[in-house]
């Protein structure tokens, strides 16, 4: 019965992906079911063998040694495995959302301690499938959305990825396990500083954090294999598409406040061979409706697409 209620709560939560400022996780998780369930035996079998700061066996994940103490905390570990089983992966009960299937992405979700990236007051809700407030009016996205966006990027071990909207640093940490280098930009300086500190403390040495407006990207490190934007612009930021490799993918929510579509853009032609208008030379695929915090800064001043 308690499990049934928990599922109903998740189904409702699933309708809106990255809801801002709506902290319903405490209600959902107070039932205790999030952590009361045991780790299924097959998930233990699929755990990578962690080598000192090196890749993990088979799935080639870069789990930092410094994060392993946090990963070993039993209640959180159980909750993290349950989160993947019940709200992200292919065994998820059908709720209208596409399940995430990439085994590397699912394993990365099991091997990043989300509870280290949320404020102490919300720690016990870390593995509920909900966004949580992280201060300065911002949120850490819900785990399902982090996993889905990561899968849509098609991350490969040699990739260099740009993230706009560092927030807590959690999404960057998930990517850090899957790719070679992550460059991430956060417009709220105290958030950038805190995320950088947390990422350092937990050993994510292949993540580079910059405080500033992500609209202009990170030209010194361009081009990128993929770009993820975790705040919603109303149109495609043109400098970012220019910093994407041909064949590269940009995953972002696009649309007005609270009513956006999660979109995958694939760059099909080099910049010089594309009409100047933003969006040309990009194949656009709409995934699901989402709700993200708005992308602020220069994008709000530039002309319409
Ligand atoms: N990826 C984050 C969640 C981010 S929420 C995580 O895993 O926790 C979106 C973030 O984008 C907020 O922190 C917000 O401050 C930031 N943001 C908004 N506009 C931005 C811009 N122009 N450049 C960089 N960051 C921006």
C-alpha cells in the first residue's frame, strides 16, 4: 500500500520535469518508502569495480576515490539504487516518460552521491525523484531529468562537454564519470563557488567551473562534442551552437517560463556553410515537456530567433 502511494506520487511528479520552487519531495519521502526498500541483487552484480581514480571495469566510469566514502553510506546507497530502478531505468512503471536505457548513464546515476550536492535540510530527500531548492532561487534538477538529458547527449569517454547552469554541480558530476572533460558555467557566483568546492572535495578533477554568463560559452575550449543547458532560454543561444562540433549534440529546454520543451539539436553542417540565422544547420528533435528555471543574462536581451 505504501509502495502504491509512492508510485502515485512519482507519477504525478513525472508530469513536470524540473519544477521550480515546488518542494513536494518532503511529502513524498516522509512515507519512508524511498529508503525502506532493499537493493535488488542484480544491481549489486552490475556495480563496477572501482579502481583508484581510474576507470571502472566494463562500463569505463571514472568514479573518484574521494567520493567513495559518501557512496558507501548504506541508507543513501540503497535509496540511490532504488531511485534508478523505480524512477529512471527500463523497469520503471510506465508513466508517460521515456525510460533511460543507456547502461553507462544508469550506472553513473548509481555512482554519484546526490546527497552531497543538496542542502543539509533536504538530504534525506536526495534520492526522491524531485527537484530540490539549492538557494538563490535555483534548484537541482530531478534525477530522472538529469539521467534523461545525460543519455540524450550520448556521452563517450573521450568527449569534452560544456554545461550551462552548474547549480549544485550534480549534473556535472554525473557527466564527469562518463566523459573526459566537463566545462561548466554558473551565472550566480556563490553557487559557482560552492559547486566548485563540492566537486573538488569529492574528487571530480575533470570538471572545470567558471562563474559568469554562459550565453557566450567557453570559446577557449571550443568546439565541444556536446553541450547541455540546464536553464531554459526562449531561443537557441547562437554562440553555443557555434561552439558545437559538427555531428555534436546540444540538449536544452527551450520556451517561456514554466512551459518548455526538452529539445535535442544535432549540428549537421559547419558554421561557414550554414545560413547565419540561429537554428539553421541544426536538426531539432523534441523530447518531452519540461519546467526549468529561466536562463538569465544576455540571452534575455538578444533579438528573437
Ligand atoms: N545543473 C544543475 C541544475 C541547474 S538549475 C544541477 O545539477 O544542480 C539552473 C542553473 O542555471 C541555476 O543555477 C541558474 O543560476 C543557472 N543559470 C541561469 N542562467 C544562466 C546563464 N546565463 N549562465 C549560466 N548559468 C545560468
